[in-house]
C-alpha cells in the first residue's frame, strides 16, 4: 500500500467529516465510516532518524474516528483496560470536539495518557474487546481507542491546557519510592496529591524507567516522558538520582535512619536473559537492554560527544521476536547498520511482537529469518563478533503455551556473517533489593510477593510493576502503582 502523507489523510478525514457532520448517526452509519489511518513518516527516510514514526491524528481524523464508536451500553472496551478508563465517555466528548473534557475523563483513571496512548498493546487490551472489531472479526478494525487517547493528551499539552491536580494539606508524612518507572511515578503522584512528602530514589541519572531508557525515541519521544516528570516536580515530588537502594543505602536505612513512614518498591525487571551459548562474551554481543540504554539514555549514537559511543556495526543480528527485539532491530538501523536480521526459531505466526511493530520493522527493511536459532557466536582474532552459527528448525507439536514447538534439524548448522549480535530474549528481576532487605520475600521466579493491596511481607513496604509481575506493560505497572498508593495513603491516614 502506497504511503500517504498526513496532509492526504487529513483531506480524506475532512471529506468524511462533511458527510457525517450534523447528522443523527445510526449504528449502521457509524459502522460504514472508514477507520482513520495513523499518519506516519515515510519508511525509508524515518529508518535512519530518531524522531517519532507515528505522527498522531489530525483534529478531523480524531473526530471522524470517534464517530465510529457505537457507545455500547455494556461497554466491553472498559473491561479490556487494566485501569478501567471510561472509554465510551471520553470518545463521545471527542466526537463533540470537547477535547479538554475527553482528556479530563481519561485522567480520572489513567495518569499517563500521552504515553499509554502510544505504547499500550491496545489490540490485546481495550481494542481487543471492542464491538466494532468483533463485528469486523479483527481487533485491528476496532475503534482506535489508543490513537484517540494520544490525540487528546497531545492536544492538551500542545495547547498548554494541562491542569495540575489539587494537593491536599501537608501531612508531615514521608514516602520513599524506589525506582522512577511508571509504577514508581504513579505512586509518587498519588501520594503527593494526598499531601505526603515523596522522594523518588533512582539508580540512573534520569527518571522514567524503561519509558526513558528502553522504549526508543522513535516510538515514545523522551520529551513527553520528561514532561510528566516535570509535572511531578511541580507537585513537590523530590528526586534523588544515582541512588541505588541496596548499595547507596539499604531499604532499612531509608525507613529507620531517614525516617520514611512508608516505602514503595518499583524497581522493574531490568536483568537481561542471555542464551548461554559459546561466544556470548565476545565484543559486539549486547543484551537488548544495554543496546537500547546506550542509545536512549547515554546518547551513544552521538559518536563525537557521547562518553560511551555505540559500537559500530554494519550487519546486526537480533535474536528474539518480541517487541523488544523489534525495538532493537529498528534502533540498529538508526545507529548506522546497513543490514539487520531478526533470527527466530519459530515462524511469523508464533511471533509475540505486536503486529504494528512487526509491520513497522518490515517497512524499514528489517529481514526476518524464521526457523533458525544461534548455537554459537563466532569471533575474529581481535575478539570481536564476525558471525553467528545457527541451526535450522522445523515446527513440531504445540507446547504448553499452545504454540507449535521448534524442533532442531540435526546437521543443519550454517553461519550468518555479522559484526554485532543483540540478545532480546526477555528480562528477569534484579535480586539486589531482596538480597539486601531481610524480611522482603520473593516468589520462585524472583518477583517480590505482595497481597491484594500490593503490601509486601515487610511492614511499611509496598511493591508493584514489573518487579511483582515480571516483564509486563506500562499500564499494568501504572495500575499496580495506583493500587499501592491508595493502600499507602490509607495506612498513613490512620
Ligand atoms: P521500570 O520501568 O523498569 O522502572 C524501574 C526503575 O527502577 C528503573 O528506572 C531502574 O533504574 C530503577 N531501579 C532498579 N533498581 C533500583 C534500585 N535498587 N534502586 C533505585 N532504583 C532502581 N510496555 C508497554 O506497555 N508498551 C511497550 O511498547 C513496551 N515496550 C517496551 C520496550 C522495551 C525495550 C522494554 C525493555 C520494555 C517495554 N515495555 C513496554 C515494558 C514496560 O516498559 C515495563 O513493563 C514498565 O516500564 C515497567 O514499569 P516499572 O515501573 O515496573 O519498572
Ligand atoms: Fe486502552 Fe491503554 Fe488507554 Fe486503557 S490506558 S484505554 S488499555 S490505551
Ligand atoms: Fe465504542 Fe468499541 Fe467501546 Fe463499543 S466497545 S463503546 S464501539 S469503543
């Protein structure tokens, strides 16, 4: 399909708008309105640039897309949203061009709509339950809830309409938040609103967690994340950066010596998993986390100025087929690679990444090599990667996950020449906090154990986000943060 510019898409929307404006729409009329395409930058041009790929709906597109909503009485979409955003209500406001009313409705339950509208796996959540998608038998044809959410959040920010939340009278109580990812930032916001003094302790020199160091700029502009952090600062939240809880101070020291009345642990799942194959310690092998952090947070692509410039590689092999693998592969082009292969031991049908992410990677030139898996990383005399030895696979019977299991074909080893390999096979929890905090329990997977209100086994300590759930999503981390903050506020009010 030929790439359409934002101007062309806006014109299409304006013509649709003329047809429906002022008309009492029936459900049949609404179903006949074409879904509005997300404007994006031209694939060839964007694949070498860091700026955001998706450009966001124009006003006409947003109003037309909102008019596709059937305003279902049973509201199945709300059940699909982990924080229960009032979806039909905010969409109805967009259809009436009350954009401020729409964003205020979303903010009753979700604190980060500009972010969630961009990165939520909507097709599995809210849009996965949408009646329109069900009628068309495709979640992709559902009302574009995420794009509408992003539109109103961007509209509010770009038009300086952001209103700061009311803050209750100071309570004199102190809350320590450990980790400045979406879980921690949400707790910080909700506890600050309740009048408590909140300090966020963060190991890195910047707040935002994976939203800042993992998810690339071309999917989530860092200025948007920074804007949310600046708002927290305006609310009086303090940040203590380069502070690794468990080393700089232990959690017990924060509670006992620094007199915090409550603590929230939102330290995420930042410990990369490796393949445990020969050659993985060669120069030029990266975990996706390290690769993306060097690019996003350390600005490693700025080869002249960066303290830790990124390793030059023309041909990059990425192992894995999830969203993180797509991010790493697309980032490789932006860091100067001319050829990027994704190696996956199953087939396209089993890929866990979002369809939109796979499509974007493909449009930008990423090559998918299915039914192959690395068995060894090959190095040259300087100890640098010069290739990957892979084994071919075929699909066997479905495994416990329901996906057909990959079966290696004996004697099928062959080599892919390359000069860097990125391992994107998921992340586990960093054990530092549990190891250095007596009484803080974890489950068999290394996740901190919590009760239904996010309270841990240790008094005065709550936890949430990836450190509890394992690698999950921004909105789930935010949802757990809200639950924990409500419990902390309840406890501190006693
Ligand atoms: P994190 O975001 O991991 O934040 C934890 C913070 O705690 C970090 O800043 C860390 O430095 C800090 N920290 C850790 N230990 C300590 C310590 N001891 N002391 C002080 N600070 C500490 N989700 C989506 O919904 N959509 C996406 O498109 C998406 N894409 C992703 C792409 C990538 C590359 C990755 C890695 C993840 C992606 N995710 C995505 C997942 C999502 O980002 C996470 O689920 C979410 O950020 C978890 O939030 P969190 O607050 O629990 O932890
Ligand atoms: Fe959908 Fe995420 Fe918004 Fe909920 S927060 S409505 S899941 S985009
Ligand atoms: Fe609108 Fe879809 Fe929700 Fe129905 S399920 S109210 S059509 S968004």
